[in-house]
């Protein structure tokens, strides 16, 4: 009995120490392998992850909480609970491959991009990926794995269109399905989650609206990155849709005519591996499931911030997303 009492007291003391540490610190740089636990958030606190880069696109390190300005639904926030810097995070990437007729001319290019990411940036001991092809229906061609060969095979199969498949493109349905089923909302390990989307942005078959797809991405804390063949001053409808998806999820659009595939992928991977986490407490936050728009600015000259456009004040007891 005495031993059990000591154990309870010791555990309580550790928990109190960790709580005080989280509330009192300014900025802590952590490697992915140093994250031994995840703290559940009270309902009146919001956690936002973001990436900061300098004018050259390199990660901006050693930011302090006072370097960042955040607004929630247009109101400037000052009640920062904690501010962390994470380096060298594992990445979790989903290859989402449009195999509709309009993308057939881009298949070789899509294969090159996907293969370059796997061969040039993927770390077999920590990173994971899956592949999914879509036209009217989305089909998983390779589930989560850390091995390059099955990922490459899954990409090839995902780009192939089945002979019995109906014509049409359901891009929003595919994005919604990926975020709901493959990127869990309840994840406990911090990682860089993103979708590498291969499509022209045209959608003529989805049952889900674009806003629903964005909603699910934001709930799953997953950013969308997309490659577009060339930038056009008079953008097509598909290009505008893709730029909107990227903006709202905190990703990027890459144009083939503006930078190399390697440079683009290096930037995307850097976004995911080097992140900051800001925890704040908005006055009067209600746990009603409503969407809150957030905006972030950095006081460091020429700094750029990649962050999703908002969050949902979860209706689930004990947490806010």
C-alpha cells in the first residue's frame, strides 16, 4: 500500500512539473525523437502548427513567441500559453494521383515528381507514405509504408486507369476520403502531414463540395501541395481551384516553368520537417464546432509563414482542434 501511494504521488508530481514547464517556457527546440509525450489540450486553448522561412526559402530558426503575431477571427491574440520549435520531424505524405483522361499527357511528369520525392528526400527509418489513384472513384494502391519500392509501384498503379472505370473526375471526394481515412484527427505523434496532389483541378463528379474537402484537411491538419505545368496570367478554373485549396490548407503551388522539381520538393519537405507550434487561449472561446479564421504575421524581415487558414472549435469534450 505504501509503495502504491509513493507511485501515485510521484506520478502527480511529474504531471505538475510538465504542466508548469509547458506554461512557463518561451521557445523550445525539439527533435522528432525527443517527443516522449503529447499533452491533451483544454477546451479553451488552441494549438497551431506553422512553418517559417527566410527570403531564400530556408527554415527560419530560433523564432521567439514575440516574433509572431496571430489573429483569431480578426482579433489579435496575446494570451500565448506555449511556443515550441520542432526540427527534423518525420513526414507523412499521401500521393493522390488523378488518372482521368485530362491528365494522361502528364503521367510521365507525375511519375518523375513522385519518384524524385521518394528517392531524394524519403527517410526509410522514419518517414511513411501511401498512394491512391482517382477518377470517379478513389482506390488505395499502396497503404502506409516506409519502404521506397512498394511506394513506387503504388504510384505507377495509381496513375493507371482501369478499363472498367467510369469516366469523370471526383477530386474533392478523393481529398475528403484521404484526410478522413488516412490522416487521423486523433494522432498523438507530431509529424509533417501533406498530400502531394497530381491533378489539373477539374472536378465534374464529386459528391462533396470543395469546402467540405478543405474542412476535412483542416481537421486532419494536412496541407496540400500541387504541381501545375505552367503559370498563366489568365488562370484556368482548375488552376484557381487548386490555388484556393493550397492557400486554405497551408501548402504551396509549384509551377513547372518557374523552378525545378528538386527545388520544389526540397521546399515542401522543409515545410514539413521544420515547424513551430503555438498554443494560445482566445478569450471567450466556445466549444461549438464553429470555424475560426486565423492569420499569422512574422516581425522578422522578409519572413514567410505557411499555416492553414483556420481551425474548428471541436464539439468533442476535452479537446479543441
